[in-house]
C-alpha cells in the first residue's frame, strides 16, 4: 500500500512540474495557456529551426492570442488531444507565437495567406515551414479530423510529413511559389480610374458601404475605424451630405446594436452577422482606442448625447476592468469557462425581472431587436432597433448591472502593449474636447507608460504587468507613441511633448528606415512595412501622418520630403486599393489637400479649443506661437488668413479646402 502511495505521489508531481513544455518559461499569457499541452511547443527562435534541421522535420507554426475564441476551440480539439499531439511530436518541430508579441511576424503570414488563398486570414493562423523558415503550406482553423470537406490534422499531418521527407524538392518548389506571390510587385494601372482623389476615394467607399445595416461589407462586420474616419474626412472635403449621413448612421448602428456593451460600456471586436446583432465577445483595447475619437467627432458635429455617453462609458469600462498603475491591459476574452459570451448575455427571466418596475418597460420592449426566445443560444444579447436610447434605458441598465455583479468576468490579458496604450492615450486627449479632465487623465497615463516602457534611451514593445520589459519596440510602438505625443501637444501646448515626438521620429527613422524602405522591426526578420491596415491602423500609415504633422508644426521641408518619399513608395497600393487602405488614403489626403496650422497663443487656443475642433476641415493643427494677430492660418508654404475674430478665421479655413 505504501509503495502504491509513493507511485501515485510521483505521478502527481510529474503532472504538476514535468509535463510542461518550454512555453512554461515564457511570460506571454497566450504561450502560457499552451504550456501544459502534450505538444512539445517551442517559442520562435533559432533553437526550434536548428532542431528541425538536425531532425529533418518540417516546422509547424501556430499564431494566435490569449483572448481568441477560435484559438481556444482549436487548442481544446487538437492541441490538448493526445493522439494529435503524438503526430505533431513525432513528425514536426512545433512553434507557438503570440501575435501581440510579434505583430510584425503575424502581419507577414497574414499577407501570405491573403496572397495564396485570395482571402483574409485570421486566428488561429497555421503554417508549415522548412527549417530555413520557408513556408510551403498555410491556413487558419484546422479541425482534428475531416469536417465539412475541410481536412483534419489526423490525416493532414502524416501526409505533410511524408511529403517533406520523400519529396523535399517538391516542398521547396511550393515554398518558392509562395515566396514569388509574396514578393510579386503590384502592377500600376494606367487608367484614369486608378488615380487617387477625393472623388475616387468617395466612389470606392460608397461601393463598400452597406446602406441597409450601416457599415462596411455585406457579411460579418468589423468596426473599421480608419475607414469610417476616412468617410468622415471625405464628407467634409467633398461637402457631401450622403457621406456624412452614412458616417452618422454607422456610429448609431455600432452604438445601438450588438457591437456595444449596453450594460458596462465598450465595444466588442466585431459582429458575426451583417446587422451588427451578435458580436464576437472579446473586448480589445485597440478597438476602444480607435472608436472613441470617432464618437468625439460625431458629438462635435451633431451634439447627440448618445455619442458623448458612449465616450464616457467606454473610458469608465476600461478604468474598471483594464487599468492598473495607469497602464492599460490588452484585452478580455469572449469566453467564461469555455462558454462564449456567458458573462455578457442574459436569460429571458433576467430581462423581465430588470423591466419589472420600469415605468417605460413597454417602450423598451418595443425597441428590442429580439424576442422572448432569445437571439444567442436561447439567451439574450442586448441590442436595440432605434438609433438613440429610449426612456427607461438608464433604469433598465442599472438593474442589469446588478445581474452582472454575480457573474465572473472573462479572462483578461494583462500584457502592457506600448502601441495600444499609446492609442488609448491619444483617444483620451481627443476626448478632452468633451471634457478637459480627460487631458489630465491622458497626461497621467502617458507619464506611466513612458516610465515603464522607455528605459535608458530605448523604447520597449510589451511586457506582462509587473515584469521587466525586455522586447525592444517595433515600428508600431514608435508610430503610436509619436501620435500620442502630438495629441498631447495639441491638448496642452507643452513644447516638450513636441520635442519628444521629434526625438522618437528620428530614433524610429534610424532604426526602421533603410535605403528608402520602412521595416516593421529592427531585427533579422527584415519584414517590410506597408500601409495596409491589420486589425487596427497601419503603423506605416500612422507614421506618415505623424511626419506630415511634424512637417507642418515645425515648417520642416526635411520632414515633408520624408513624408512624400514614404507616400510615393506606397502610391501603387493606394491607387489599387483606394478606400480599402483607409489610413493610407488619409495620409495621402493630408498631403494633397494640405494641413492647416492655426497659430495663436496657448491661452487663446485653449479658450477656443472646442470651437477649433468644430472647424469643418479634417486636417487642422494648432500651434502655440506669438503673433501680431489674434489668429494666423498657414499651410506648409504660406499663411493665407490673419484674423482677430475666430468665426472669420474659421470661415476662411473652411473655404480654403482645395478642390
């Protein structure tokens, strides 16, 4: 009996300590989630590829992130499956990558998927590589066995392994074909329709707009903040009522349907249907950061209270769930105990109980876009048919908050990501147009981020809260921190922030700009940056906008030349894709239509801050400068208006938009 107990204890301790793979040494929450898989995962690095070469095995690369629902599904079905794990361990060297740690690597494989499969990828993203890091197979979700005509791991893995060992030349040929597709240059179209202008961009964006449900695309809908920002810019440049109406309709739809969390605030990642009804329940920091400024713009344009409430509620949600030591966490999961949306949805009884004493229960019921049978797995996810909140909503929301208090919130990824924090800090500065307290709040968060992520002259990319940052910053980190510093300057007119923005720009240029090409990282991967958005704004597009702004604020022809060279390198892409590369199109329009710099003393600029933000020109900057006149409006090469009265300078700026 004693011997049996000793054996049992031995296996208990083995299970706790030794049945972990090398991901147990990583700090990434996503990699940690796979540390106890029966697969012998390795992190990305030379060790894995040398092992593959030594053992004559192909590399299996799997990219995901900690709050990804389908990553969890595939992990449970396949990576925790001992039979599938045995096939992996026997035939492959397996690498796990957190897309948020290595967004540059992820963007490369997402582009490869798009070019090979002729459709967007997503997560989980899976590829098979040679030991020389040459991909020869790529896909997204793969089931454990055949499902809906989709081959499963149980037959795919032996097939790929056998081919790798018996037909390596064929594998290399496939890898070379993929490399050719990846490096194939875009052909510049010669037709007039290929040119870039306000008109071509307007036609392009109208084609992709869904007039029925208000959004982009006809199937599942993503917020596409950059594209909505472009549409709002075009509405002003073209003085188009239609584009403005579409922009506001999209703001309404996202705020009132299922993309928004009506109980606690904040946006979910995307809607799985065309009507914005049912979301994928993840909450990402970058979604909040990119959407908040658009609702600020919407409010300044219309004074619609809903938009101001969305800004306030989203910031409050982040403060409650996502903040520690003035630093923002990255994301929260869609699932609770493997059940998607569990925290966010309600039973019919819970809805009825929340309406029980509400004097406006009938009005609320009439506004629901669901019935008593539910709209999500026999339960209810709140969304409304109207484009504004009806009477009784505030009381209804308060009752549902009581229900939520008894539920466990989903897993939160507590990585501190420099780029995403900077995006959110910029959103706070933009929100200061609604309430000056947000500028003070942004200052605090910016100070905390730089204290944590900027050490001894080096900026860092990310770290788990409470740990020392080790991974050096990428282009995106520099792009968004510069953008946040420029937003800070415009909120407070602190010259030090403008100087810091310049410092980071010149440091980024020395690291990532080589022989006229911008790269996503300063390492051996040599992955070029381009102006296509990923799941948020392209780092290169944002950097280009930063350079244009600094050129205007500093009256620097050197910066202007750099902006022009960067745009020229991406011109073919912008001409071909038009509004499908929206952040790039905005950068192009900023250069083409010219940024207006409005100069005056700090005191007057702060006094008129709200009115300046309401000027109907999308590209107006403010600069603290002593002048002989109350206001001076300038472009890069000339000043075109001098006025003491604000309403006159406003009118002249709006009339100055070049056709």
